[in-house]
């Protein structure tokens, strides 16, 4: 039977193109093979359905090298043009510089030009006992496809020179030890493993794309139209008052002190004031014990703190940051008072994470000086600072707060004034969806594990809340009592798409308030990892009885992928509304805020970058089907529907034309 000579390419559903050399018996690199390889590599790099490439040889051999018959012809004819251009055209430009990852699947042998092609790939997977070498000197020529450079780089100069000068082959086992081979697998797994390697490297490049996006997105947050581009200069903030020495207030005070800003910390009585000062001291001590701060610097920072019980020290402050409990009347009272006692240009900021700033400033006449300075807990560690502006906040005030944010090593993101602002609003469906899944019968510890595998540091039930309220039904670490406090505010604003679960209240009733008292969904013991508390399942059962949403009373069965989609697609959906209402200046601001405020994995590029890789159309269709089954909580937003149907990315600015 005539032997089949040529190069084939097959593209799998996984997006991997397998290019195979066929030229029995040793797959020598005859001229038609070389031209076939050039054609297939060009094709693979151009095809949009090809994510990565695997190069292999047919018949259990990778390649015995360049076709020695050509040399014989050159000897006979002296016609050097018979030598095809390989080194630069094929090996460097099409293989080594391929935009798509290229992995060699090596079996049997890779000799001479065969090994040189394998070394031009980005990784090499081999079966055992394959013969690897550059025996060109036995033919009186040198390894001319770059082997003299690539082999020493892979195995070291001495070993590389030895193999070349002595035409000494090695086995794939030795190649693995030397670093010439990246993984050794049984012949039956060779292609599968090579495909996985190729995709992993492709994913790495997706990761690189995502991380580069976050890098530039973070820098873009400092560009605020009509604030940073109108010639204003930030005013120095030398003395700042913080009202409220609780978890947030003491964290904010710590962050300010660490940047040598004098802080006046006000509380309502000496007991609370002492507690607040002790919290600041503990924050500083924690940084010293973790080696993040020297003791001298900690002492210096602490010396800039002054605790007060009245407003006597407020007459020369540059800014006040209110950080008391989320009580509207109390905040309104405080803002009326500080307007009277502070200098006329003093910035009046609130660290509220939920309440409308216009409501907070209702009893004042200084609407232009009112701004939100929304820190994320722990405030001295988390880098995101949401600067919340109302329609009245002046550009100068915004610029001053941006400059202060940078001075205290935060990443300021300017956002609009709505319930929950950008991050808390976007992510409020996050935990509600998790609660819905649990009430539908899904195991809550499985939900946490799936979400952490996706890349968030903790699952929704063991959640570190940023400024304590992002998910309403908070996880263990923030304490469940807080979440309930603001649930009504969200219900009034977003009730048409909320899921109300009694689980949090039932948890509190059972004496579990999260890490604060050592027990929540998990058991927290000093010095050990949180352990799932199986006894909490009785509380979960009670919640399921009350909500009674399991279809036919039976738990739903969902895949891990569906869990991720049911929790994160509603978050993307709410982000679309945030974009639609112009709460953020640009989509990438929300990517930065999701990474820094919610610990959304930066290697996925942030929430919307990730959503665009999943595809708006897919997300829209999934949410539509989910809303048909589970109701309005999943109802696609107008913005998402529009982008999906017009084939536009979610991150495209509103002015972009659709692609259709
Ligand atoms: C010269 C003038 C040129 C001037 C320009 C100079 C420029 C310099 C740079 C040029 C570019 C060079 C870059 C690359 C160079 C090379 O790759 S050179 C070739 C390197 N490879 C080898 O040296 C391997 C040689 N072959 C073997 O060692 C063995 O054949 C084997 C591969 C280990 C297999 O052994 P075995 O199973 O015992 O089978 P054999 O009987 O030896 O061979 C089976 C048949 O295959 C034929 N064959 C083997 N290798 C090649 C080959 N590379 N090209 C063509 N044909 C090959 C062999 O002749 C047998 O054929 P039949 O007898 O017809 O069955």
C-alpha cells in the first residue's frame, strides 16, 4: 500500500489543533513535509476556533529529522536551493513565535531536525524511552534548525555541547530530568496530556490578558472627567476627624495615621473612645507583628491620634469621616453638627456603605461638601476606596478625596450615589443567590467550595464582607446581625429582584453569629482552619421548610458550573444595571472595584471582563431560563438583553455601535 506522506491538522472541540507529520518509516522532514508544516501552522494561527496547537508524528515516531536524501541530491547536483528555508520561516516565525501555545507530543524518536522542531515548541510532552538527539555531525553538518542554541538553553551548555559534539542521544526519561521534556506520560495519554498542556498555556495567556487588563483598569480609575481634567489642584489634608471608633472608624483612623495624617477620633463616651483607641493600637501592633511596619513607625503613627468626646478639636480639621452605625437619623444629626463646628471648606464625608448621601446631608446646607468615603473592612488593609458623589458634590471635594485616598495607599474609585453604590449594589445578589440555592436543597458547604474553586477567597457562607454589608445576609466573618440591619433599605430599592431567606435570622436565633462568637456555618477555633459545622444543617432544614421552594419538596440537582452561574450571573446582571445607570464612569472601574472590594479573582480580569469572556449572549440566555424557573431574581436587565441581542460586549461604552 502506498505510504501516506503529508501533514494533517485536526481541530478538536477543545479548540486544540493537532498537526501530525506522516512520512513513514521515520517521519523524516522531506521538503513536502516542511511545506506542509508551514501551511498548517499558518492556518492554525489564523483560525479563530483554534486556541492552541499540538505537533506530533504518525506511527509512534515523532520525526527522525531532516530528509537525508536531500543532502544526497545536493551532493550530486551541488544545487543548494534544494535545501528548504526552515530555520527562520518555520521554526522561528511560525512555531516559536506562534501566538497560540504549541506543544510537541513526542513518541519513539525525535532526532536532528525532528528534535529541533520539538524544541521550537513551547513545551514538550513525551512517552517513555523516546530517543532524543542531534546526530547531525555524523553526517558532516551542524544542527541547522536552531538546535545549537535551543538545546543548551534547555539542558545546559555542557550537556548540550556534549550531545551535539558527540552526536549522543538521550532517552525521554533523561530528557525529563534535564528539562528538555516537560512531562513524561504513557503513550496512550500522550495526546490528551499534550492537549491539556497546550490549553493550560493558552489559559495562562488568558490569565495574562486578564491581569494586564486589571493593571491598566486600575490606572484608569484616576481619570475622572470634569474633575481631574479641569486644572484643579488637590488641597492638602493635614488633619482629619473620624467619628466613630468601631471596626470601620478605627480602621480608617489607622489608615490615615499610617500616612502621617493627624487624626481626631471622636466617640460618644469614654468607654467607646477607649475601645476605639485600643483598636487602632491593635491594628498597628498587628502590622508590626506581621513585619509590615517597624515599631518606630507604629509609635509615630499612634502619636498622631487624639481621642475626643466633643467637637472642640474640629475647628481646624480639613475633613471629617463619619463612621457610625447605619442609622439615618443619627447620621443626619451628626452632619448637621459638623457643618456648624467645622471650617467652611471642610469636607464632610460618610463611610456609609448603603445609605443615600442626599438623605444623610438632608439637614445641612453644604451639599457641595458632602461625599461618600466608603472604605472596605478591614479599612487599614483593603485598598479599595469608593468615593461616592452626589449630583451636588463639588469637583474639588472629589479631587481632594481622591488625593487623600492615594496618599493613604488606597485605590479610589469614583462612583455615583445609589443604595449600595457600586460594589455592594453589584454584589448584593451574590449571597442571596447562594441562600436561594441552599433553600433549593443544595449543600451549603458545597456552594462555598465551588465558589472558592472559581477563585473567590471564601465562599458566600464564610464571607469576609468588604464594608460589612455587601451581601446583606452576611457570612460568618462579618457577623450576621449587621446584614439584617440594612436588608430593608435594599428591599425598598431593589425588592423586585431580591430573594429573602430566613436562614440568617434562624442562624442568629440558634446562637450562631459567625466568627464573632466562634460559630456560624463553620466552627472557628483559634489557630485552626474553620470547620464546617454539620449541626447547622438543622437550621438549614428549618429554613427550607419555611421557604418551601424545593420543586416537589425535593432538592434540585445542579452541576458545579450551574452553581457558579446561578450565583455570579445575577451579580453580572446587577452590574449591567450599575453600568446602565452610570453609577460608574467605565466598566473597568467596576472590574477594579470587584477585585479590590470583593476579592473577585484578578486573574479573571474582574467581574465584567470575565463576563465578556463568558459571553453576554450566553449569560442572558441562562438568566432568561433561570427566571422562567425561579422568578424575577434572575430576570435579565435591559442593558444585558440589549448587549446580548446586539452582539456587543458588556464593557463597550454606551456610544459603541452594535456589531450586528
Ligand atoms: C549536505 C550538504 C548540504 C548543505 C547545506 C548545509 C546546511 C546545514 C543545515 C541543514 C539543515 C540541517 C538541520 C537538520 C538536519 C537533520 O535532521 S539531519 C538528519 C538527522 N537524523 C539522523 O541522523 C537520523 C538518521 N537515522 C537514524 O539514525 C535511524 O534511521 C533511526 C531514525 C534511528 C531509525 O533507525 P532504524 O529503526 O534502525 O531504521 P533504519 O533502517 O535506520 O531506517 C529506516 C529507513 O528510514 C530511513 N531514514 C532514517 N532516517 C532518515 C532521515 N533522517 N531521512 C531520510 N531517511 C531516513 C532509512 O534510510 C531507512 O530507509 P530504507 O532503508 O529505505 O527503509
